[in-house]
C-alpha cells in the first residue's frame, strides 16, 4: 500500500477540519482568553521589530514567531494566529495517523479516529490558540522518531529527535523537562540490556536539544538576569501552592502593565510578582504540596473525563500493565514505549494544576492503547460509540465559546468612536468579567489595571488610580451604578450617559 493511500484517512479528515473551520470561523474569531491577549500582543511586537520586549519567559515563542511572519505579510493578528494554530493541528492529525499505522490499528478504526480527531481539533484550535497543539505535535513526532526501525543504531535519528525536542520546548516550556525525562526512560527500554548504548543515545539526543535551546535561554537571561528555561514553571508552582500570587512591593490595589502598550500585566506577570514560595522552603509548604497533589489527582481525572468517559479506563489499564503480567500480555513490542510515555506525561503537572488541554499529548497515545485492546474484540457499533465520546466536551466547548468576544469587539469600536482612550480599571470580582476586560483592553488598545484583592474599597482604588494616572473605571452590568457613585460622592463622571452593550464608563476627575 502506498504512503498516500495509508494517509488517506488523515487527508480526508484534514479537509473536513478545514471545511468546518471555514464555516464556523466568523462565530469564534473574537474568542480570546487572557493567554491569547498576551500571545497576540507578543506576536505583534515581533512583527514590529520590538524584539527585546517581545522576548518573554512566561509565554513560549514558537507560535508567536510564526504568527509574526504572517502579520508582517499584512494579515490581521487573530486570523494569522488561527492559521498558524491550524498548521499545528494538521501536524497533530497526521502524526496521530503515523502512530495508528505503526501499531496496526485496523482500517475502519483509523477512519473513525481520524474523523474524531479532526472534529476535536476544530474545538482545540479556538480553545487554545497558540502553544498546546504545537507542543503535542513536536513531542509526538519526537516519540515517533524513537519508535522508528533501528533507532538505537542510527545517530542521525538521535540528532533529529533532539532537534524536534528543541522545537517542542519553543512551543511550550513544559516540554523541556518532559523531553529529557521521556528520552531517558523510553531509550532505556529501547536499548534493552545495552546500558552503554542507552547512555550514548540519551546523552546525544538531550545534548542536541539543549544545544539548540541555548540561544533562547541566553536571551531570557539577558532580559531577566536569571538562568532559566522559563519563568512560568516557578510562578505557577508558587501560585497554585499557596492559592494566590505574592505581589511585588510597589503593588497595593491595582496591578499596572509593565510594558508600554500592554493590554495588562498578564503580558509578562514576572515583573508584578514578588516572592515565590515553593514546597521545599518549609515543612508546612511541603505538607500543603502533598494536599495539592491529592487535589490535582482529582483534577487529572476530571480532565480525562472531559476527553472521553473511556479515557480514565485506558489510563488505569496502562498503569496496571506495569504490575500485572496478565494485562501486560495484551501489549507486545514497542507499544510499551507508548504506554510509558503516556504515563510519564502528566507527572510534572501534579505539582501545579490540570486542565484537559494540558494532556492533549496523551489523546492519540490513549487512542492507540485503547485501539490495540478493543479493535479485535468489539463490534463496529461499539467502536463508533467509543470514538464519539471524544466529541462530547468539544461540542460543549464550542457551544460555550459561540459568539464570545463579539460584544467586547463592538464595545472597543464604540470606545474609539467616543475617543475614550488611556488606562482603566474595573469593578468586578468575576473571573468571566475579568476575561472580558482583558479582551476589551486588547481590542480597544487601552491598558487594563487589574484589581488583585477582594473587597477593595473605592477609596483604595481612587488612591491607586491617582498614583498611576489611570483615567477610567469600566463597569459591565445591566444596570447603571450612578447612584452608588453619587451616594459616596466619588469624583467620577459618566462618560457614556447610556450603557454601551452593558458597559458604563466613568472618568476620574
């Protein structure tokens, strides 16, 4: 069978994915989460040549670089980012088919899984518009290279695997430690009893990855004056451990954006963060980390259920195969490498947090493991039902995202028409509304000064507004709060008279 024919399910599914994306894009083009506002801003900085500001330790550069190329060619930032993310999704689709072929998944199941993945990716492209899909593609490609025939005897493949590992790190910083761990563990199994060959492969592959990563690590050092592969790992571990950030000493009630033109401090949160406690700092924090791991086990289960109701079952079988000879007998050959990588991937997130997008790498691997188990034991109708379960959460997610962001886009146009420009803060403790304000800041070109604390008084907000020369307070709500301002004799005036799409703007006199 020719190569093109083998990949026919992927070509057909990619065409399906492009068709669906073309149809639904108008309804999802304004959906940007807070991460997206940061990535888009960084991409635009690269496109304008503002490289030093664009270098960022919290947000990974790969998709930003590619998006910046399209922006420089005249594309608007959002469609440019969607095109780049679709390229990553296409790679994800085809590398998954490579795994299905490698482990002899039957043809009808290949078709079902490819169609399922194509529809899932229509959701994933909008849900996380920059790093996750590219990370998954590169890490899966690196694993697939390890599974190539005679990998242990071909240094050229070790070099290529290390190079792909570098790209995975550029796509998302989590790939740096995972690629090292995954390479050491998987090549140990591949080398079998030849420990000298195992050490040689591991050192060569990891050295190539680190060598090609060094220019970026040096760039981070030149900006932050610390040696690090990213600032995200340390910050996220600290925030999730204690439940909140510790802010830099100058921050009281409002968090200022650090760079000129930033939508908010979230473009580079490193500069707003103060101390970063970790579990090794004290026995109390160590105990808190143990509790956090327990909570994250529940979050991991919930994330797996969002992928498919069968996904936790596949995971349990994969785990039991390490201890049970009876279950291990179901899997022969290099499928054990897939199982090992599948089980290793979530370990790093145990210290931080889980969302289903964090474990998308496990999705095609789980399909391979599940496919090996069920393809010869179950009827076609069960295969269809099992494949369909992977689409439950994506359909829910698409319904949830439908039209989100359009309101903020229209509000931004009205703000520009009314010449309301400058910096603003908000009145809310709602996470959903904070995301709306982030989008509004990005679309309008205004700077959002976030409110980090709960129950902050108007007096405190006004004090910091004067300190930072913040111009406006924005209020999203169905009813005006003029009476509240009048009652408290606060020095604001309503700039809009009537609410614009649910927004009222007050200017500090």
